C-alpha cells in the first residue's frame, strides 16, 4: 500500500487498487486530491506488471463531486489563474483515469454526484451497489455541467436517458444503471469491490495483452459526437459563468 493522503494505491496480483480516501467530505475532489490521483495513475502506468486498475471510495460515497469549498472559492472569480488551474486539475483527474494504459473498473458504492459521476464514467467498466445513488447534480447546484459530462454520459446510456439525468435531474439506483447500460452488474453493497477485483484479475493475468487490447477497445468503441477533450473546453465557459453567478447570489 502506498500513498499517505487522500489517495491510496495497492498492487496485488497485477491489479492496481486505487482508493479515494477522504470520507469526511464523501471523497469530494479538491485540486490537491486531484494532483494525488493524477500522480497515482502515472505510477500505475509506469508499472509494467500491472494489467488492470480498480477505483473505489472509502466510506458512504464513491465521490460526491467537486469539493464545495473549492467550487465556492473558484466561483468568486473563475477566470482567476488559481481558480482556473484548480478546476482544471479536477477535470484532469478523471480525464487521466480515462487514459490509464490498463483496463479500469469502477467499484461504486454509496453515491456518486457531479464530478464523481464523471469519475465512474471514465472507467472502462462499472460494478455498482443495488442501492447506489447516481445523479448528475450539476443543475441542482446552480452549475452548468463540466468535464465533458454530456459526452461521457450519453455515450453509455444514449440521448434520452442522458437528458433525463443531466438536464432533468433524474437519480438512478444500481438496477436502473444496469438497465440503461451505465453499469455491468448491480450487487449487494458488500460484494461490489470483490466482484470488481475478480473481473480485474482476469484481464490482469496478461498485463502486456491487457494494455494493447484496452488501447484498441477505446479507439474502436469509446467515441461520441465530439471528442471528450473538445467537450471539456466547450462546456468550460458555461460552467465558469454559472459558478460566478452562484457566488454573487
């Protein structure tokens, strides 16, 4: 086990297990935590013996999105260099998960909101708890979605379901996530992480092949109307506007 802060890394049998470890704020992302995540994913990529990655969260939430204090501070002047850079780090953390060189599985328990949804959407596969709570949550906070949310959500569940969740605020549980194609399997809470690790161990048995296969899988299967990085930048001005508006209320 490595990592002494809000992100932990354990490598076991070719599987890297990355743990979000800030339960006091439901694993909400700060720029500092995002930096830790990016460094951890870099570390995983540098280990040729690793053939798969599982990401999970400690406590009652997988990830509650962007840290409220971070968003409030950035909303005072989103174009200020520090605020712009800090929000960019949060974007980069889940985007970086989507670029990890090995197949990735999100083990999702509790809840996932906003940027936390983006984190699980960035993985190649999702195993969720039956009683999980999945919601976009951006508009409810008075914020425009960010991080390419419309793209990475709709490429899994389609236009209609993406509209229901991202625009109209529909919340779904694990069984509904499986029905929509957002998750592979919904299990009792206690079984989620073991199942995710079991699946990861299969592909991790041949790390070299796993890395080649997932690279081509993403090129051939994971696509959208516009590229994800373009979506992130096209959404950014609207999100910054919404954050500044909220800060003035």
